[in-house]
């Protein structure tokens, strides 16, 4: 993911969370729908950017994309989202996550 996009997503998410908090805090009697409709997309900017990048990127093979899709849809979604946004090498991250998933499947559950 381009570095400039990664750097822009954090402030957008923080502004979105602040807007949602202000909407809930100040709008307890009468909600501010404009602020709500502006804040909600900002909160979702990072997950949407990851999904769009993963769908459109040509730097990953179909197998590695599948690993990322599975990780983003699984129980470790927030960890995968964080790694996807911060990783310099998405292919290596996909390989590592695939190995970890195999280890989790092989280990006996207690």
C-alpha cells in the first residue's frame, strides 16, 4: 500500500472517531445527522482502503490475495488489518500468516 495513503488513514480515522463521539455526546436529545454522515465514512476509511487495495493490487499472486482475504475475514481481522497497513512486504506477510494458520489448524484444541 502506498506510504502516503497509509499516513493519511490514521488522521482520517481519528477525526471520524472524534466526530462520532461528538455526535453521541452532544446529540443525546437531537442528533446531528450531518456530523454522523460525515464521521462514519472517515471511521471506515482504513478498512475500505485495505479492501480496495487488496482487490486492485497486482503485486500479490492470487494465492497470497486469498490468504489476506481469509485473514481479513477471520478471527484475527484486526491484527491482519494492522499488518496489512504497516507491512512493507505483503507477500512475506501472507506467507507468514498462511504458516500460522496451518499451525493453528494442526494444534490440538484444549
